[in-house]
C-alpha cells in the first residue's frame, strides 16, 4: 500500500523545514546523521556510525527525492513524506567477523523513507529501509535500516 502511495502522481510538498538538519538514527547502523534539504522535495543526507552486525564503521551519502505524501487529517498538523533515493555506502575499520576478511567494503544504497514532520516545528522523524548492493571487494547484497530523527536549523 505504501508503495502504491509513493507512485501516486500529482504530489507537491509544501511548508517543509529547509536547510541543515542534524540527528541520530537507531538500527543497522547506529549513526549520527546530517541532511541538507535543497528544496521541498530534494535532500542530500550523510551518516556515520557503527554497524553492530558487521562490527565496522559505516559511512553513507545519499540523494533522496520526496515522491509522495501520505494524506493526513489537516487538523493534526502533521505531514507524512515518502522518499526514494540512491547513494554510496562504505564499511571499514572492524574485526572479529567473517566480513572482516574483506578489510572494508564499498557499495550502493537505495533508501526508501517514510517520515513524520510537524508543520509547526522543524523536526523530522523517519523510518528508512535501504537495500544495498556491495560492489567491492566481493559483490553481494545487504540491507541497512532504522528509525531516526533530525532537527532542522
């Protein structure tokens, strides 16, 4: 159902917080995150944190485009943006797992995000799922995901 809403034509976001946002994300990986919202539908986001599953430092950089907004009751004062993106992911500086034999990995991320944003406060709370295609040193699939929040300045 969410994917059907994301594909719905005629979306135009309005009144979103712009500029620089900083926050935290909990999941795989646990990370600090920053975002720069270029306009109401385009965002560049970066994250750096620790992957407890792979026991490695994790870095990512994504371009995210808001494709739709889930309809809500206007009296609640909330908007629910749905976004898709593409980005880069690197993992390095870890040990103690089979993946440690790789010495680090580099891949592509494909984030899908659903957020909640109050209209009266520059806050974003979001859920993100990001399938990953690791391209080096060994090609294989992966997955990142979690719940995060950012305050925009």
